[in-house]
């Protein structure tokens, strides 16, 4: 019974990191810059740092108030790059507190994704998901390396930059790099409400800069006047 509970907790943690990919699989999806989205009408809040999205509880860092699934865009315009490929044979060293079943699942996923990327190293989604699993096992440097490579091969995507912002803020404790990556994510997708919300959390709880927290909300509201009710609620909370 204890193993079963721990396994369920692991699945929920992975769901938090893979949320964007799961709803992409379940909704209309195209490539080359066409928006992939899902209705957020089924979202509702739960207590603490969790959110109930369509009956699935997802855990997150910081203030989860008003969290909803937002449409994202994954562009697949190929770009020639002259940067070293991340080591796809890197040792899978698990430092996170996980049971044996969770370790097995994470190990299998990392090996499978790495195998696919050896055959096609231009697959953005596989790089993004590999970074999530590297982060899940406690390999934060490995996750950084993977997401930074994704940012080079797809400099116009927003997801890898948002992920790096969160990684630098919560795990690598580098506020300057966190701010840099959140800013790039916003530039790449000014319609992504969730990025403004994450950026707000960073300024409010990590940088401890209320003025910048307010400014990023106002920027998001101005850029998205009809879809920024969550940001308006957060702005009201500062008044």
C-alpha cells in the first residue's frame, strides 16, 4: 500500500512537469507555429499549492491561485546550430527521494527519450520532456543542459525558456538567469498568460521586488486585455 501511494505521488509530480504535453496529446495539434490548445473551462482551485484541472490534481511551486491550462505554440522551424549536443549517454544518477518503481519509470523514460534523440536530435518536444525527467530525478544540471540546447535549436519557442526560468529560480538559485529566461519566454510568446503568472511569482517570492511583480502583471494585461482575468486578480491582490 505504501509503495502504491508513493508511486501515485511520483506520477502527480511528473504530471506537473508534463502538463503542457499531456493536453497537447488530447487536443487538436499541428506543427510549424500553429497553436495547440485546450479549453480551460474545467479548471478549479484546490487548497494549497495545487490546482484541479479536469479532475487531475497538479502540484506547483509558489502561488497556484487561478492556475489554468493555457494554449501554447511549439514551432518546428529547423535552424542550423554549431553547439555541442548534450551527452545522451550521461549517467542516470537519481538523487531525488523516489521509490524503486518511480526510479524505474524515470530511468526507462530517460533512456527511451535519449535513444530517440540519438536518431533525431531536432525533435523539440523530446528535448523538453527529457529535461522534465532529468529535473524529476534531481539532475538539475542535466535538465539545464537539455533545455538550454532546446533554446538554441528553437530560439523562438517559449517553453524551454519558461522551464529554465523556473529551474534557475527554484533549484539553481540564480535570480539573474531566472529573470533573463522568463523575459525571453515572454518575448517569444506574449500571449502566454501562465508565463506572466510564473514571472510574477518569481519577482514577488524570490526577487522580493513588488514593483517588478506589479509591472509584469500590467504588461501581461496590456498585451492580453481579453484573456488576462487571472493577472488582474493577482494585481488586485497587491493593492
